[in-house]
């Protein structure tokens, strides 16, 4: 796992993880914003959508290679 690089083009449905309460939680990418943040849907917290900085999100090497 690594932080989402600035050069990665993140598409809808990409699996990521975000930290909350000192734990990593699964999130799904919804879209990218012009400011390079990524809109995510928190899988663990249904209905919670948030724009997050790439430095707050991690992605698996396997998923990163598929982009």
C-alpha cells in the first residue's frame, strides 16, 4: 500500500483506504476534482461522501498498476 500519487488518474470505483480513528477504512473513489482531491464514498460509513487529499488516501500496488 502507498499514498495515492499525484500522477495517478483515479476513476470511479477504484478501491482506496482512508484513515479515521487511527484505523484504515475502505473507500471507493467517485471522482477527481480540479484541485486534485478525490471524492470518496466511505464503505464502512454508508452515505458518507467526502473530498479527500491524496496524502490522506492509500492504494494497493496492484490497483495502482491497473490505472
